[in-house]
C-alpha cells in the first residue's frame, strides 16, 4: 500500500473491497428507511441495523467509537438524528412521529475495509421546507463528489458544496465544525473534507484517495451545541437539520 504522509492511498483491488462494505451500508440504510414509521423508536431502528450487520458478516464502525479519544464509547451501531439534531444522535426510546425529519449515519467494516454513509428522510410526508432542506443537502453532496477528481484540491470540494447550498437562496446554515474525511482501513482518516472552501486550496487530490463527503445543513443558524451525552449535536436555534454522506 503506497502512502503519502498521513494519507492512505488504495489500489484498485482495495477500492473494490471497500465497495463491498459500501454496498452493505447502502442496503442496511435502505432497510432502516423502509422501517421508519410513526410509533417506532430509534432504538428499534438501531436494533434492525445491528441484526443486518451480523447477517452480512460485517462489524459496526460506530459501536464503542470514541474510546481513547476522551469521549464515552458510542453505544449504538447507528447515529439517528431527528429534527433539530444535526449529527451523532444516540438511538433510544424516542418515538418517531409523522413529519419528523430523520438523518441516519451508519458505517460498517467488512474484511478490514470501511464503508460510511448518511441519508435524510421523512417519516411519512415531509413539510415542503423540510423536503427542500434535505434535497439541497443531497444535491450539495453530489456537487462535492463531482468536484473530487485527480488534480483538484480539497478546497474545490468544499467550495462546490458551499456554492450549491448558497445557490438555493434559502438562507440555509452550513455546519463548519463537522467535516467529511478520508476513509479506508479505518473509518476516519486524513484528510478532513470541509463543507466550505476556497477553490485551489488544501490537499491535492491524487489517485487512490478515498473520501467521505458529507454536508450537514440547517434551516436556520449554523451555530450548534452538544448535549450532555457528549455526542448529540443540535442546532442552538432549534431549526431542523439534514445530513447526506
């Protein structure tokens, strides 16, 4: 495996192995989205994901994450963030209701390689402003992916994400303190991939880099707070948030 300083470069065969992990993540996220309905708890959705991880012969990238980083070990296999929760929501006894805006962040390791993805969806039909927030966030993710090409720089990705969100002219907030990241034999690797940026700045993108691009966008202010559980990040103004990765 060739390495640049701090950045893991993958061969084509290794990227194919990562795709296997990514497909497991995609299938389980689809199952969680299909199961989300009024009356179900976020803990029940997490249990569904846990069962499907085992059936796929994979392991959770999230369970117990944080040990050794000064954080309490994360107690679930999914991050489920509802309405004003931006990211890192801990599944529990919360009961979902019609109209809730739900973001699920999820990752697995399969044969030593990680996949990590997030989706946002509604429980039942979403109010138009919430649907627009989620769709803009999804489009911004794809704008960032389109900017990720050999010879570009990390700042080009962040600028593409930011520009897409600004172009909506909806006054959405862009979360700056939480970023995308490199991924491979570990879930989180260098380089960080911010959701704001200046073109032509930052790390040069070269063949073999694998990145997780994940805009987090709010309907109001981008100022956040972390709850007492030391994980759940919420908007300070109570506005709703979306997350795609």
